[in-house]
C-alpha cells in the first residue's frame, strides 16, 4: 500500500508533505496561454478529452475539489551523488533531447521548478497545417536566488514519438527518468477527470471569451456511448469472426468540427473498433 501511495504522490495527485530538501518539485501547467506566439493572436490547440463519449462530464463536486487545488506536479527524489550542476546552466532555447536532459538533471539538487506548456497550430510551407507544443521551464535550486529559463518547441510528431519511446511503462528502465512525461500526456489529451478540470481552470482564467467557452464544444458528447459487458463483447466478436453477424456502417459526430464514418463488423463491436479523430479548434 505504501508503494501505491508513493506512486500517486510522485505524480501530484495528493498533497506534498515530504521534507523539501529530499525532492525537486516540478509544477506543470497546461495550457499556458501566455506562451502563445504572436502576442496571443494565435489560439491554443486542444485535443478533445480522451474517450469523452464513454465518460461522464467531470465536475469539481464529484471529487471534493476546488479550483485552487487542481495543480499537477512531479516530485523528483534528489540524488546528491550526481553533483549539483544541472544539464543546462544558462537560459536559452533547447532542442528536444537537450530539454529532456535538463528535466532529468533536476534529480541533482532540491528546488522548485515550473513547466508551462501550450499547443497551437501553424502553417508549414511543405507539410501544411502542423501542431506544435511550446515547453517553457523555469528552473530554481533551493538555497539560491538564481532561476534559469529554458524554452523548447516540439512538433506534435516529435512529442508523440517521446510518448511512445518512454511509455506506457513510465516507472521502469529508461522510462523512469522521464516519468514527468506521463503527466504531460495526461494533460494534453485530458486522460483523467483531474486533467479536464485543470485545463478548464486555465481556460476560464483567460480574458478571451472563446477560450472560456471551450467546454461547450463537447457538452453534448460526454457519455453518449456505452460499453457493453466484457463477456457480451467477446461473444459478439466471436460471432463476427465466424461470419454470423453482418457488417454495419455508422456516421458519428466527433465534436463540433468533424465527423467520421466508421465501419465495424457488427453494431455490438462498434464501441471497441471505433477510432476517434476529432479535435477542437477555438
């Protein structure tokens, strides 16, 4: 039980009560609207909440939460044997691999650092419309008044590649060095209810009405599909394999911006075979 509790604490789901000198705390915020290019004239890009058709719409009162305790943070145990120098000692722009090394090097000294992230769309002359993610880290070491600022911009393809390389087993082997990426993935795709509420809180704090109304894009999509029992789905799949069920087509609404016709072997298999491709443009 203690191992499970420690795992949840490291991912920022419970209050941090450990002595500060034993950890470097990385606080994560998404979306950080202040990082948008062109003086905030470029709107943020947001993926729809993951599997929202099978989920209830998250509400603060369900979890006895308030808007002030939706923080995401990662506690990095300090290993003083590695020295005190971080991977990047000076502020500046980093490549993706350099940025990963920087965050990994926070294990060397206790402190409080912040990681702000925002996503946006931009036109590429060769590839057309592309999604990019800006990472902005403010690194501070305990006992000093010096902070360094580090920025990294990744394409959506680069970030998905990192998720694939270092997941889904975030706590084993090389992936354990980049456990913070699990929280980033959780926030960007809004995989948990807490992530949905965190993102909504960030948008509601904006002065732009369109950002504050992002939740309306998905208001009618929550809990619109039901998963059948496991045994029923298994039986249905076996029937499909044996040719006892006819194929079917269904056109579904995937948000306010797009729809997709999905072909499944039978209507009872549809929830399992469905591939969602929706996205939100503000």
